[in-house]
């Protein structure tokens, strides 16, 4: 099922309704909504309400990845 999440998200961004998406992929409308709305881009994950365990090591990780 995870292989259809991205196409569902793209269909929703193109303006398809949840009902149309559900019919296209043969899933329930609620599932189509969950897949379309739950697959958030990584930019939305930056605003977490809690700190990451790796925040203390962020500078070092970025330095290692740059090299």
C-alpha cells in the first residue's frame, strides 16, 4: 500500500476529490483522505513541538555530511 501514497498525494494536489481518488485506487474515501493528508513534506516536520535527540550533534553531523 505504501507505493500508492505518493501518487495519491499528487492526485490530491492536482485537485482530485477524495471520492475520485478512492474510486481510482479502489480504497475507502477515509483512507484516501488519510493518505493524501498524512503524507506531509519534510518541511512540515521541522516545526516539531519537541526537540530531536540529535539536536546536540547537529553541527557535527552537518560537518561530516559536507565532507
